[in-house]
C-alpha cells in the first residue's frame, strides 16, 4: 500500500473575527448615534414630552396638530424654495467648474483652492457673510452704493433672504460638489471627446451630447446628496436671520429646533422630524428612479 508523501493542504484562515473587530466600532457608533435616536424620535412623536415629566402617550395628536399647523406648512414651503434655489445654482456652477478643471487644467493646487470654502464651518461662513451683507455697515452694500445702486437688505427683506442664504451655502459647498463631479468626469474615455472633435463638435455640444449623458449616474448621486443636505439647512439660518423676517426664512429644521429647545415641545418636534424623514425618503427614491442612477451609459 502506497503512502502519500504530498504535504497537507494549509487550512484556510478564518478572518471573520478580525473583520467583526474592525467593523464593530463603526457599527456601534451607527447604532448608538443613528439608529437609536431615530427609533427614540419615532417613539416620542406619539407622546407629549417636555423633559420635565415622563413622556405621555397621546396617539396621533402630534401628527393631527402638524397637519393643521400653518407655520409647519409655511416652513415646508420655505424649505422647498430654498432647496430649489440652492440645488439649481450649486449644480450648474459645480458642473461648469468641474468641466473647466477637466478640460483646461488638472493642477492639484487649483483643486485645493476650489475646496477651501468647504473647510470653513457653516457657523463661521454665516457670521462672515452676516457682516459683509449688513445693510448699514456691510462692505457688500458699500460696494453696491459705490457703483451707484441702492443698498439691498439681503438678510432682512423677505424677497432676498432665501436666495441670499442659498448663495452663502452655494459658496461653501460648490467646491466639494465640483470635485465629486470632477471625479465622475475621469471615468469618461478621452476617445469620446476626440471623436467629437473630429466631427467638428464644439465644447458646448460635447458637454450636451457626451459629458452630461455619460455623467448621469454621478450627477444623480450628487443630486441625492445635495438635496438631502439642503433639506437639513439650519446653522446658516440660526446665525443670520433666526427665521425672520416674519417667518420668511423659517425653514423646517429651524422650526423643529425652536419647538424642541425653545418651547420644550419635544413630542411635536419629533413628529415633524419623522415627517421630514419620510419626505427625504420619498424624495430620494423618486430621484433615484427618475435619474436611473443604477445604470450607466458607459456599460
């Protein structure tokens, strides 16, 4: 009987425990700071709670109140208006900046300069622009007056306040959005543009016929991120206008904050937070389906 002299096969190493050890900190943080507060907020939305007494279950009273609350609907309308202005301006500027970086120059230092405003906190940016746009002493209105135009009450005029807040946040976030789009542009083969030049296509035609169609999945991702972020605008409003003038900048997040930490109506604030969560889920799903983000024209 022949005896096999082949060396034994090495046993496959099981890295399951090591993988769990690496995942555990992030998973624990996600459960503690995301999942648990969400579940707690959903529970509190069905209660009357003011921090001084234990939560008292009141069924759907908070949701009925929310549906009948004109300030809630006005806040939602103001928020949607802000999101529309912010997304349109930010996406257009970011796309133009990204295409210019990709078509004209790819210098690393330029990308750093473009990203610099994103490194400034929202609170600092809001305070700086509050000083710049001040009606009496702001340098912005001084410049406007120097060129012969009337001063503008950027943050105290109901017609100007939301576009102004949107432009402040566009200034801060457009560089980051442009870099996301720029990363997507790197996936488009250069041969596409070479073929376009051979056919005599202009830069505008190539952007419309080549860049935007092939960039669709990245644009869909960028739109989902920016829309969700825009719906949660808070700090810029809290620093500059505090919801004024006359609720014309009272966005939904600021109204939720005011109800919770200003009036200690945590149950009602939780109900509005749940409503905002549902709105964001619906908006994200609709965006995902309409933009066909799961497919690419390059495949």
